[in-house]
C-alpha cells in the first residue's frame, strides 16, 4: 500500500498528491510516469511523475478529474492509501546540446511539462515556459513553474489574467521577435501539440511532444498505447511517451482518443449513481 502524505486542491478539477513511494522516488526521472490502481476492483491508470523527492522518498502526481477513476482518486486524502503504485515507467527525457528551450504546457499538460522545465533549468538552460488555460480560475502551479524557468508566460483564452491568447500565439511572437530556440517541448491536448508542431515545422525547430494514449499494462505487452511516429508503430509506454512531434500522426491519435468516449461516460455515470446511492443510504 502507498500512503498519501500530502494533498492539495489546485483548482476545482485538479488535485496534487504526494505519495510515499521510496523505490520509485529513488529512480524517477522527468518524462517518466507511474501506473496506479486505487483499490482491488479499480482500473490501472497512468500519471506523469510531476515531481519526486529522493530524500523523503516521495513521488508527486497532479491529476484532473475527468472520469470514474480520477473522481475516485480525488476522494482520498492525506493519510489514505493507494493499493498499487508502479513505476517509474517510460523513457526518461534526454536533453543534449540545448541552450534555449521553450516548454509549452496546455491546461493539465502544464503539470506534465513542469518536470521537464525544472530539469532543463537545473542544467543551466534558458527556459521560456508558456502555459495556457481557458481562464484565470483554471491556472495551476504558477509559483512552481516560476521557479523552474527563466521566463514564465501564463496565457488565458479569455484574457482574464491580463494575458489573452493561445500558447501558440505567444510562441510565434517570441520566435518572430528573434528568439532562437534549440528545442520546443509541447505537452497538452493533442490539438494543441499538433498546432505547436505546425508552427515550429517551417522554422525547423525540433519539437518534442508527450503522447497520452489509453494505456493498460504499461509494459509494451498489450499494444493499447500504439501511436504512429515516422510511419512506424510505436508503443507510448515503452518507446515514449515523448516523441518527435514532427513525425507523429496526430490525426490518427485524435481519432483513436475518441474510441472509448461512450464507455467512459457510461462508467462515470454508474460510479456517480453508486456514490449518490451510498450517500443517501
Ligand atoms: C503517459 C500518460 C501520462 C498521463 N499523465 C497524467 C497526469 O499527470 N495527470 C492527469 O490528470 N492525467 C494524466 N494522464 C491521463 C490519465 O491517465 C487519464 O485522465 C485517466 O486515465 C482517466 O481515467 P478516468 O477513469 O478518470 O476517466 P475515463 O472516463 O476512464 O477516461 C477519460 C479520458 O482519460 C483517458 N484515459 C482513460 N483511461 C486511460 C488509461 N488507462 N490510460 C491513459 N488514458 C486513459 C482517455 O483520454 C479518456 O478519454 C496520463 C496519460 C498517460 C498515457
Ligand atoms: S500500455 Fe500496453 S503496450 Fe503500452
């Protein structure tokens, strides 16, 4: 069992939990993820390692409530335990010969981009972090990000934080102003990552994206997480989740991401009915 040592609610749908997992904390690197199972009847779901503390032996994940299991996970608090917490999984991010990098986070993707920015910043790289949210009430981990980069730009679609625009408009503005990036790291919704890749392609700026297809075993056995990269089938759990964005077939990934929508909605509905039933009993 894995004890939750800290929980923070970051906005109405996003929470952070720090979990006592010393063996994972010892080996974890930015870009890697864990797979957890809340209880015996629960499904296995992946989360990026947002942070780790090797001395304390803890691993932090930041999650958004989007369905049955994330709703269930959010009912847990500090002191509660998670049944399975497996990792670190996936290939760690590897950065070489970079002096200036733009790290882009879209919504919850900010939490997944944060460890990459932190790692680059700790290597002495100049990091421009551009995070985008629908409105100012959804902004998360702004203070953590400030510590993990050289320049932080927090954008909102509706301009409610005073910075109106998409992450792509800010990136384009910076590129057009003459900033020379050796690398762009873009993490967020598939459509956002695709838009960033379309923007950087003509400038020939290498762009890394983090793919998040449905994962089941997380060890390359089931094939559930396959993505097409450079015309080849790759498994995001063992070959990724980071890939060269200019080679990713985003249209296929977007289609595949919609495959289970009906089943997921049904499962959440049944979970909510059961929870309400228990509260009324
Ligand atoms: C490598 C990786 C890292 C991720 N990191 C984070 C993170 O740090 N924070 C976070 O909030 N979310 C993260 N996700 C997505 C997270 O796993 C899903 O939000 C979660 O599984 C939803 O489960 P659910 O039962 O609450 O929702 P459901 O209603 O079951 O599904 C809602 C949506 O979540 C996704 N999803 C569902 N099951 C899985 C699965 N087994 N594997 C992958 N995606 C699934 C699908 O896009 C689906 O449409 C990551 C996904 C991957 C693949
Ligand atoms: S999750 Fe099964 S092969 Fe990747």
